């Protein structure tokens, strides 16, 4: 009883310390986003905005943040879906099927993952220009898919290999087609890794700045990180709009994560690992 | 007892079922879209950059063919060689701390209760926030002018310190930035691994009277080989190729103390517009990455052969 | 094998290059890349919107389409777009005109604007900006907003300790002033010495002063590892060693130093004159009574130190299908009407003598602009056309860092800076 109380207290103390360390810079950003422009860089700084103002939040939406947000949502959600579809298929093949190129592809995954992306920017720009994909959301989706597929495939196929094949055998014997087995047996069993890898893809697509700023120019298809970056202007760093936009950009992805926690759990408890 | 569980859960990778041995066509259809995309958008640009690395490129316009001259220039450049050292120092320290912190967090928060869900969400925030903004905010916090360091270190009798103005503390600052951001990534991957370990194995160990420490070393760690391998490889690749931390937090300084290969390459290619040289560096970096993966995998193979 | 490989790649490359590459040209539509977004509300952006609206009203059938760009990558992207044959008609640039010209991405304006220039020559200020945009007698850009890195200082802090701007005439006076401010417990000098986003410093200014006003010699050749180079670098490193500049300076970018100045953490900071307006709007202390702009110090009282001038300017894409319309619009942006918009609405330094004396241009930011304009006219040195100079400031900062932190001798550090700069040309 007393030991449990001590444990609980330690848990609370550790939680508080971790929260402070992790969130301090971000809470600073939140506080900044609520200050009026002439108080942001004031010394000594106001820890709590006094008075808090929402001006920067209004102004960023007037300056097209809604559109940037929309573009980011479109690009990242399509990327996640495409990566999952193609990634799961390929991962399944690598984990469960026999074919000659398998070993080469498995090795190839590792090699592909070690290509430094920064070096590909210039040739990729030329390539997209010639494919008429420059300055399009499609181009971004294709690039993000290309960059995130190897990790996804690697993660999912390694995971599928750890699932006993007996479940799939049973389903095949029950008369399911192989496609149905994939969808109805393997996919649910692999749900934890599917969700985990989707989160990685989503985070990459959501936050990518360097690829988007290189490939896309038009205001209409600009994504959120590029919009945020533009607040670091030549004439001044606009900390207010910058931090306000950053705060807005965190919210959806944290919500997604919290929501998917449940699936993370159910994917496991409903899965074969329990057996 | 536990060993039997290991075999069914993890050991199936080597066995192949006759039922799933299908014709040669279908698996290729499954991997074809993936291969097509990688070939077009990754391997072709890689080939182009390798090709460009053999030319003298100025003002983004391809000039004379110079063969391997760019490569010779890189390896005779003291600053490039220094950047290799910086890359290794940064990557190894960041990897060590991120992995330890990530593993600790994963073990701490693996149980699905309200507290864990809440803490996981908090820890994830630095990972999901734009790296650019994260590093900018961190720079603000770490700068001497913020006064935070004086506030924390003053009572300990440590005189005012310029964290970003000193080579060794600046390195510590970018390592901190890496750990701060990527511990969540390690936590997620390792937690997914922890969750794939069936509960009954732990229950069996408990029945057998195994201590917590024993259970961790003898059951958790061996069963976590694959997730650990994935985490290490991914983190290391990630740290070796990081650019934003260095560019935003320290600008590669002071005196080049945090200029890694990627930042050096970035400056040559985009600020100096010496694309041929930049491409040569990126190819060297690619080989460097391959070597890292090979070393880690070999280490794992070797350690895997030791009897359990 | 190697040759076969290279040839295959070259073929693939050629094949992909021939795939697309169709320049789109709609008669009457002029596209322009700039870092300004005419939909936004800052003075410069409103000015751009007004200029476009006026031009379109006078020229029915011509449509000016602005595609706002990230300023830091705009030039490189333009050159890449030029190689892919799909660039906009007009491109803005500041210090990267050399890249645009040397890559062949922009074309001479002489065929279109020679007469216009001759007619307007008397009224146009900043002749140096035009010289800087002229390559082998060909005008490659029309300057719009000239600016220069000058010294901002706190008039109120200076008054408190009995200093005046005259104390900043010489380096000795400059150092003494910083000391006096520090001794009085007032904030001192903020100097950004990071390699990232570098700008003019004490060392580069002193070097230019001792080197006939130039950073690079004829033909864009650097030769810093000389007695005057060492003298200039040591002037700066000594100020750090003696505590007049914080060691944290080596980690500060231009933006960091500026934010600290806005926050009231500095009394002297070098900064581009174009940021005067942002200073007034984002601090709670700055107004024409509390802040001033002066030229850099020099070693003697008979002249001020040189400042590096630059200008945002517009160039014409060499592949443009609308060169006539585009260049006509470029001339309009620099016309009396355009110049008035930039100066009054946009709060930039006036481009023309006829605009400079407008009654609207008084008080507030215009007072600072006036001081900056005078300093630029007196001390501004525009880089030699075609020399890649902006990263050279970073080489000097690296040299200072190496001397301070790695114990390298000033001569050796400057030799590395020389090599880095020369490799880039």
C-alpha cells in the first residue's frame, strides 16, 4: 500500500519533470504567439502574455494559412494512404512470398534508405520539371511516397514475419482467397506497425520543408511548413505569426496521434500475438 | 518455457510455408509500384547526381568533365575531413542518449492507461513540430541572452556561460536538440516492439520467479532484437544526415565545431553554387551511410550467434 | 565500363530533358517572381499591389501575375527553372545577380531600356547601383530598393552617458563608446559573427577601408592574408578578447543580433537599412528620438568607413516570350510613379531625386531612411559586378572564430578565407 503510494508519487514527479523539459521551448512558443508584436522581444520577457492577444492567429489566417493547412492535409493524407497501400503489398510479398529478386530487394531497401536526400534536390527538380510535375501537389505526393516507402516496407515486412503463419493457413483452408487473407487476417494482425509507420510517414509529409520549398512555387499549393518559413522574412523575423502558425500546425497531428492510440491498442489485443 | 515462445513469435522468419510459395508473377506485381517509384524518383536522381559529380559545375550550369577531381579535392580539404569527425561525434552521442532515453520512455509508458497515453502525446510534440521551428525555439532558450542558463547554473556557482559560443558546449547543444526531438521516435518504435512480446511469456517468467532485471535481460532484450536493430539503424542514418539542427541551432559553428558533412555539402552546393563538388560529397556520404548500415547489421549477426 | 555507364546516364538524361520543356507563353501575361506577396499588408507589398494596379489600368490587355517566392532560394530556383525552360518573365534579385548573369538566365536590357535610361539618367539616384547591374556595358537589371549595412545606435543610451554619434567616427572612438556604455551598465555592441547568414562586420569594413574600398580585387580575386587583413581581423578579435563583444557573438546570426536590439539588449548594431521600418513597428522603444543610423567608423576622422551597398532589382528572363511587355513594366516600376510608391507606401530609400524631396517623406521611418540614404550615398560601395561576395563575409567570420577558439594565427585563418572565397568565383 505505502509502496504503491511512493511509486505513484515518483511517477508523478517524473512525469512533471519530463513534461517541463519536453514542452518548455514549445510553451515558450505558445506564449510568444499570444503576445503583441512590440512585447515579443521585450526584456525582461513576460512569461505569461500580458494581455494575451489573438492578433497573430487572426492575421495568419488572413494571410492564407487556411489554404496552406488545406494543402498540407491533402498532400499528407494522400501520401499516407498511398504509402500504406503500396507498402503493405510490397511488405507482404517480402514477408510471405518466395521469389527470386526477394533478397536483392531486401538489401536494396537498406541501400535506398541510406541515400542522403539533400543531394537529390537539384536533379529531382530537373526531373519533375521534365515530367510536368513541378509546382504540383501530385509531385510532392510522389516524392514523399518514394522517400517513405522503404522504411514502411522494412517495418511492416519485419513485423509480418513475426506473426505466426498458422492464422493465415487456417483462413486459406476456410476458403478465403489470398487477397482476402491479406486484408482480413494479416492486416489486422499487423495493425500496430501499420499505424506506427503511418505516423512516421505523416510526420514526414506534414513537416517537410526542404523538398516542398524546392519543388513548389505557387501560392495556391504552398504547404504549411513553407508558409511558416516565410515568416522568417528578409526584413524581420515575424515571431508572432511564426509561432502562431507553428502552434496551429501541431494541433491536428497531436490529435491524430491521441485518437490512433486506441487503434494501436485494439490492433494488438485483437491480434494474433495474444495467442 | 520462454524459449518456446521465442520460437513461435520471432523465429518464424526463417521458415517458409509451402502454402505461400506462389508463382513468380504475383510477388513482382506486389513490389512493382514500389520499385518503379524508387527507380524513377530516387535512383535516377542519384545517378544524375553521381554523373554531375564528375563535372565542374558553376552557377548551376554544367561545365567541363573533370573525372574524379572533385573527389580528390574533397579528401584533401581539411574542413571536409573535420566535418567527418563532427558527424561521427554528433551521431554517436545523439544515438546513445536518444536510444537510452527512448527505451526508458518506452518501458515506462508501455502500459495503455490514461497516464501513458497523455505522456506519450506530450513527448511526441517535439517530434511532430516542424524541425525548423523546434530548433529556432531551442536556440532562443539556450542563448546566453535568454538568461535561462544563468538562472540554472548560477546557484551552482558556475559563471555565466555561452553555450552556443563554445565549441564543446555547442556540440552538446545540438546533441540535446537531437535527443529532445527524436527520443519520441525511438520510444514509438521500441514500444511497438515491446507490445509484440506476448504477455504469457512474462507471466511464465513471473511464475518461474524471475526478477525484473533478469526478465529484462533474458526475455525482453533478446525478443527485441529486430525492433532495436531497426531503431538503431534508422536513428543513426537520421543523425548522420541531419541538417536542420546544425543549420538553425549553431550555424555549424563556432569555428566549424558543429559543421557536419551534410552542412558542408549544403554550403558547397547551394551557397557556393559548386554543385559538382556538392554532388561528390553527397556520394561520399552515401557510401558512408552504407558502411554504417553494414557495420550495424554485421554486429547484430555476430551478437545473434552467441547462444541464448 | 565506366564510360558505358556515363553514356547510358547521359542518354537517360537527354531523354528526360526532351520530354517536357514547353515554355508557356500567353500573350499579354507577364509573370514575375519576387519575395513580396501583393496580397499581404506590409508597406512594400501594398506598394507592389498599387504599382501593378496602376500599370494594368494604363495597359489594358496586359496582366501582371506575381508568384511570390521564398527569398532565400528564389535565385537558385530561377536558374533551375531557366534550365528547364519554364521560368517567369521577371525575376527579382539582390546580391545574386552574378549567378543570374553568369548562368545566362537573364538577358541584357539594353535593347529595351537604353533610351529610357538615357531619358531618366538625371533623376535616378544611386549611380553605383546601376554600375553594379551593368556587365560589359550591358544593363542586366533595374535597381528598385537600394540598401546598405550601416550602424544603428541608441540615441537615448548615448545621451545618458554623454556620447554623440561623432564618437563613432573612428574605431578608437567606437571601442571607447562601447566601453563607456558597458561601464554605465547599459547594453553594448551586438555583432553577429556566425557563418550562417553573414553580413558586414568590423573586420570586413576595416579591411575594405584599408583596401581602397573593395573586398575583392579586380577579377574577383581575394587576397586577405596580408598585413592589412591581419590588422582588420585583429581589430575585431581584440574587441572580443577584451570583453567589448560577448563570446556569444560567434553563435549569433544577423537575425539574432537584430532581435536582441529590438528587445533593447543592445545600443549599437550593424544592420541593413531596409529594416528600419520593422524596428519601429516591432519594438516598444524605437522612434526617431531614440534610434539613429550612422556610417561605419574608419581609422581616421577625415572619412567614414565604407558600407556594402546592394539593391533589390529586377531582371528579364532570357527565354521570355514577352520581353517587350515585361521590360516596359520593369521601367514602370522604376518610373517616377513607381518610385513614389516604393518610397512613400513601401517606406524604401527613394530611387529618384524628384521623389526624395517629397513632403510626405518626413518623420518616423522616413527620418531613418533619410540618414541611411545619405550614408549610402557617401560611403556605399557596390560589389564588383559578377563577384560572389556575400559568402565572403562568412569566410571572415569563420576566420575570426578560428582565431578565437581554435588558436589559429590570423594570417593562416585569413589564408583559408582567401582560398574559400577564390574557389567560389
